[in-house]
């Protein structure tokens, strides 16, 4: 679990609630079901209109990345690639066939298949780079869905506030209800702006960073596989790939 995401979200919410308390208010005034329905429902509806189905569904699937990032062990992968290199030098590229059958990562397995087939290093890079570019572009589009939500939600919040004020104006005959009615109306604005700046925009940025990390990890695999195809020394391959580590 990414503790920083959880702590950051809770810290932001607690800071707002504490500020509300110090100003003499209470948390109950910030709870409004209809306002939340307007903001969240309207925002989700807007991004559904703008997004292709595949991109929208992908955005839902990668939401959990912000709290449970994909687990990869770059150092372990480097050791594995160096092991492939040693096998290739001792037994030839065909010696990697048994390794390819047991490899669980589809991307690494594809690289091994290209190696075993005797593909040229440049050809290996070109083929695998297409996979990387396609995946990166698709995931960045999915992350941008949350960026768009961060743009829509404040405006939807204003719509909710105006709708609340319209309701208030319909009750002008009862002055005792005006103050509380106006306060409730502006809760929708708080929801819209708060959701954008505490959740949607930070979430989009974190997802983009995770996509870039995944791309760098796959670039490392490509470089390792291509280096094996070029017949480089395992020690040199290890030294080169260590440069990808933080």
C-alpha cells in the first residue's frame, strides 16, 4: 500500500474539518447528500461523455494504483536478465527456451521469444518499443480521465450551488430558513472544489508518474534483451541496467 496517498488524503480532509471547527462550525454542516450526488454524478457523467469506453474502463481499473501501486522488483529483474545472458553465452540462445516457458511476465516472455527466434537487436527494440508506446499512451489517457474530473467537478459544484440558491429563493416567504438554506447551497461548491484539489488532480498526477515508472521498467527489459542479442558480456549488461535503478 502507498501510505503517502492515504496519509495525504486524510491529512487534507482533517485540516479542512479542523479549520471548520476552529471557525466555530461543525462537521455536520458539510454533509449534504444531494450536493454530493450532484457533484459526483455530474462529474462522472461528464467524463463518460468525453471518454471512449475502453479508456474509461481502464481508468476505473487503474484507480487502485494510487493506493496499491503495481509491484515490480527492478533489481530482481536485472539479476534475472543477467542470468539469461549467462545461459545464452554458455548454451546459445536456444538454451533460453525453458526459461521462456516459465516466464510469467508477458512482456519479458515476448522479448525472450524474439531472442530465441534470432531477431536482430534493432528489430527487438523496435517491436518491443511499439508495445511500450501503445501501453503508455493508453494508460496516460486513462490517467487523464481523472485530470478531466478535476476540471469538471468545480463547475458542477457551482451548478449545485445555483440549484440550491434557486430552491432558497423559492422560500423567501420564510426568512428563518434563508440562512441555513444558503449555507447548504454552497456545500456543493465545497464538494466540487475539494474533490478536484484533494482527490482528482493529485490522483491524475500520481497515476501519470506510475505509468512513467512502468515505462522505464519496460525500457530496462528491452535494453537487457537487446544487449543479450548483441552478445554483450553479462557483467557489462548488469552495469548498464543498474543505471535504471533509483
